[in-house]
């Protein structure tokens, strides 16, 4: 399924906690009418931005 995503994600927003940001987007399948929710979680640690996780469900 992940190889069948349209290349144009739709930004939905972000959630912010102390030192942690979760970016949310919607992405559509190029094969079916399905819509998927994606999120990328980043943390700020020692002044550097690091990816803590990512998921498409």
C-alpha cells in the first residue's frame, strides 16, 4: 500500500509539546479511494532536531 500513495500529501496541522512536535498529513492512495493519516514526530534534543518516529495508518 505504501508504494501506491499519490505524491501530493495534504498538510493537516501539528501538535506541539515541550521539546516534541508531531506533524500530521493526509495522503490518498493512487489505486483505491482510500485516505491515510500520516504523522512525523520530531524532538528537539540538545539544540538539534531529531526524528523520533513516523507512521502512515
